[in-house]
C-alpha cells in the first residue's frame, strides 16, 4: 500500500484553465493547464534523459479537452494543442502543485536563457530518432 497522498477530488475548470485537485493529506492545489503542459512528463517534453528536454512555448492559452484515468495511479490529459502522451501520476501532480512557484521560476529562467518569450510559437518539429513522436 502506498503511503503517498491519494486524490480525493479532481476538477477541470475550463474557463480559468486550472486543474483543481485535493489529496487525502488535506493538501489542495490549483494547477494551471499551462504548467501541466510545459512540465508534461512525456518523452516529447522531457526527452529520454537529462538534457534532452524540449522547452515549451506558446502554451499560455492551452486547454484540456479530455482527461482519462490510468489505472488507480494517474491521469492522462489530452491538450487542445494535440499533446496527449503525458501520464500524470498522483505523485507528479502533487509535486506540480506543491512546487508550483519554484517550477514557474525555473520555467521563466529557461525561457530567458533560451532568449525566447513565453508566448512565442513552438518551432516546427524536426525529425526524431525515436519513432514514437
């Protein structure tokens, strides 16, 4: 049995683009869809190892059009920009909520380091050695 907090409520707020999630330890978070999208745990975003991350831009207005359960441990959102390969475990969603301020600061620093604006469109996808994306 997992000692990690389990979700007790999960609500998508489409107008404000926020996922509201409550956990069994009493923690409650409002996680912006944009934060979920730029930190998607998918290989498309995170790569296949350290240093292979793809900086996401132009995601401020991203929506979630569907969210599906994955077993009893995660959900898989489908974003309206076509991204649907990230599986968000309860532990990962808890981390996104709990570390939101730090994650935003790191994202903004990565944007600054890359010399791109948060609302810049994503560059066209180049070929990938991994056939899955």
